């Protein structure tokens, strides 16, 4: 018996549309409840529909029920050129619904490759970084408005998930209700939230992914204890794991990233490549994590142009026009999202061609993997100057850090042809399903059951990354059971 995960395109059978029974009533109610004066003046829908945050004049964050009702209302938005659907994509640990807004053209204007650009936008993987969720609510309405009233190009299909971690947002915690950091759970997939997002990678097959975060300027227990704040506005990082298709990674790093940074800067917002978390003045600085557990890298290895966006999370000790400066934070993220999508749209044909090619690499190439990537020193740039601010005076001071800006892939390994799971079969069967990796079941001559999965199969190249003991992304040390009796065999033939 063979299990093969379905590839489901929009609106796929893997998504459940939210019922329409109350949509008209909800929409009319939102028109009354959401004060029109709170929306930005530049938004032509200001007199029609505001988010709960806008309705409160940016004084109160959106509540869970309000977010859901607002998304439902957007499905009733007057749209002739677009279809808008609200989809249930999963459920959290505490049984909160995970919802996504699917926005696509009724008659798609296709790019030169003949395929509309599919874009996945995520906010709120970390529950204490709320401006991304709020920005995506506003962005969704603004996108509908631009397309419908301005005739803007819309050769994109957007899948927008404003709140990946509803439990974390409700509980004001970075992690989910299990204590799992969702952003780095894409190897083990132990949380229902990360499992739902991984399913979108498998079924929606996005060409472009943007994962929206914030980073706190004040780190009280580390850099703050030394008397310093970080000082940045917008940081972008691409999928940098060496197992991302080489042509795709080169195009992302050499063409897209510079264009994004340049265009964000031209809009008046300082932007640079992500430097990771700076917690000490004497630390070594490098860029985003290299692990395949990281969502940005998981999406990139899947074959998507995948980016992390981090805007600044202002300190809680400041005095701002709105609580924690939420209005300005949201506006910075909206600007960053708009520029990002504009750059991607300008390169849509190349992106579609590269991502489709990355997903159809040759069989032998799919078995060539890099298990131990690491950062190294760039001989031409062993140090880097980064601005910090004094906590007491807010004075800006340039600090020189040791810098590891080179990515060393390490030796290439030839993965085995298949893996055979001969113990804990129930766990691994479920794990393979969640990863979207096809598998077969059988029994040995001694009637011992087993499950087997091929590396040269859909998503099969993740098998060596997650199962080889020598891999930096191995899940073997994270399994929720004693691995002493674990029996996973590899077949090199």
C-alpha cells in the first residue's frame, strides 16, 4: 500500500471554505462598528471598511473574534476583478481556528511563463510580534482596493495568513500553547500550527514566501544589561541553506535582495540584510540560521523564493503616540511588504521559471545533499560596523563586530536511495504524511511491519536532512521518545 500526498492547487481540496451564512450580516456590522476616520487617509477604502486596530485609532490590538469577522467581511468586498475566499487551514493547540485569505484574479493576467505568481504571506508566527498580523489585515484590504479601483497589475495569487500563532497572540507569548517556537519547528512538525503551514507549502506550492516578524530593540537581560539598544528599521534575509537550488538561491541573493533593499531605502526606510539577534557587544555577527528546521529555509528547499522580514519592535519603556508605537510599526511593515511584492512582480517570469525548475531537478541531483553548512569568515570583510544606541541617552554609536558572512556548504554527500522505518512506525508514518513525503508499507518475511520512503520522490530530499545523524538539521535528537531502540535503515542502492 502506497501513500502519495496530493498536490492541491488553489482553491484546493485541502482547504475548507468558511461558511457564508452570516457574511452579509457580518459585513454590514463591520461597516457600522469600524470607525472610518481611523484608516490611513491614503487608503481609498477608509470610508468603507477599517480593521479593528484602525477603528480604535491604533489604541487597541485586534481581538481574535474581530480578526475572523474582518476577514469574513473582506470576502464580501465589492470585487469584479478578484475572487476572495476565507479558508480554514488548521486548528491550534487551544482549538482556535487558523484562517487564510485567498485572493486571486477572476481572469488571471499571466506572466510570460503562463503561470500566475503564487505568493504566501505569513504574520504572527511569534505571538508577541503582533504588527505583522495587523499589517496583513490592512494590506489585504489595500490590495483589493488597488486592484479594483486603480487597475493595478494583479498577476498574483495571494494566500494571506495573518495569524499563524493565534494562541501565542492571545496569550501574549512568543511560542505556541505547547511552548514550541513555530518558526523553527519545520523539521519535527510537532505543533499543529507549523504542520498546517507546512501543508500550505506542499499543497499551495508558492513561488514566493514572505514570513513577517519583529525584533525587539531592547533586550533587557542581554544587550540591554550592557546599556545598549539595537538600532534598525527593516531587515530582510533569504533562504540561505546550501540545499536550496543553486540558481534560485543566486537569483534571490544577487538580484532580488539588492532590489528590495534599494527600493525600501528609496521610500525613506533604512533597510539592510538581516544580522541575526545581537545580544552582546563582543559577539560574532552572522546572518539568519542555516537549519532546514527554519521556516524560511524549509520553504526555500521546497523551491520557493523565500524571505524573512523583520521590522523594529520599539522598547516598552518609550513614550509614543500610540501604545508601543504600534501605528508606526504597522506602517513600516506595510511599506516593506509593498516593496517586496513590487520587486517580485517585476521579476515574476524569472521567479516562476526558477522555482518550477527547482522543483523538477534531476533524480541524481536530488540525492546530493549538504548536511553540515556553517558560517565562515569573508577574507575581504572580517569585521562589520553596526549602529547601536545608548540606553540612557539614545546616542547612536557605531560598533565594530567580528563578522562571519560566508556560507560554507561543507562536503556534498550522496544520500541513500531510500529509508526504511522498522520501529515507531506509527510516529514516522504520521511524520511522513505531515512532511508530504510519499511512502509504502510492507512486512518482512518474519512478518515485521515496516514503512519505506524514497529520497527521489516528492519532498524526499528532506529525508537525509532530517534523518542522517551527521546532519545539522537532524530530528533524531528531538524525537519525543527514547531513541535507544530506534531502527531506521538506509538503502544506498
